[in-house]
C-alpha cells in the first residue's frame, strides 16, 4: 500500500454459479465514483490509522451488508484515499444462499440501507435503489 493510501483493494475473480460479470473491483479509485454505488469490495487491506480515524464499521442491523460501502464513503469525507491494485488477488464465490443474495439484495432491506447510507452521507444519492443480485452489478 502506498504511504498515503488509507486502504488498498484488488480485483476479485468470481466463481461458482453462472455470472454475467467475471471480475469485481476492476475500476481505479476515484471517490466520486462512490456516488453511483459501491464498486470496492470489502476484501480490502485497510490501514489501522484510517480505520480508527473513520471509527471503523458503522454497525447496524439496518445497514447489514453495506458496512464496507459506508466505510469507503466515510474515508472519502475525511479526504482519505484508496488505492487500486490492478491484479486479481482473490476469488469471490457466487451462490444463491450468500448474504448478498439472501439479505443485502432483497428489496425491503435494500430500500432501508439506501436511505441509511444517503442519510449518513448527504453527497450520496444512489440511482440504483432496487435490489439486484451481485452477478448483475457492474
């Protein structure tokens, strides 16, 4: 991780059930991309000082599954930069019973989480408010 980066995130390769997209986290870091949604997976290396500065994960049942996105938004608000590692360094298993499929991307939960994130980070106005599976997210 470069000296000034608060966190580093790699490209993840999906495997398992058929998916439309084969990789995640392939976009270079830019904080304004967070306005459109989370493009950085939780499988990231976070500097301890940055974690402490942001107060760690915001833990709430109503935010379950979006703790990482909330943290990336908090880092951006603090002016803490992420860095992209443009290599496949991990794999992500896609399956129908994952937390993403069974909780995070269910309509009622997603609507609550979108409201929570938008209320905690007023610069975030998500366009994609309806639920869709991880394999459909670009």
